C-alpha cells in the first residue's frame, strides 16, 4: 500500500481555523473535502502530521476528521486501517 503524507502546515495552512468556508479560507470542511478525502480515496495509507501548526480549534478538528464519519459515511474500521495522525514532540525529557 502506498503512503501519502499530509502536513497540515505545509499542504494546507499553519493557521487552520473554523468549521465552514464562511469561517475563513482554511476551515475544517475545506481541509476534509479538498485534502483528506482525495488522499483517502487513493488506496493509500494516509499520514496526517500536525507539526508546525499554530494551534487547532475543536471546530476545525471535528469538521475535518469527525466529518469523515458523520458527513462522508466512512466507517471507523476503514479509517483505523488507512488514516494515521502524527506529531513530533516539541521537546523530549530524559
């Protein structure tokens, strides 16, 4: 299975915010429809990295990721096998 890596900061915006397009250009609906869904329909393992983003509102996260099940009809089993969320710790302690 191929792997697609999506950096929210590099492939979308370092300042994602809002749920709907009316909330601004870099909203959760736009991310889901224009970035996530095309990657998930490409028969690949999709890794989304949260590195280098200023922050996330719950509305963006719910719409972008929760909307995959609620609005797009994707199953938990499908997403568990194809979608992987990653981040790198800002600092590591011994």
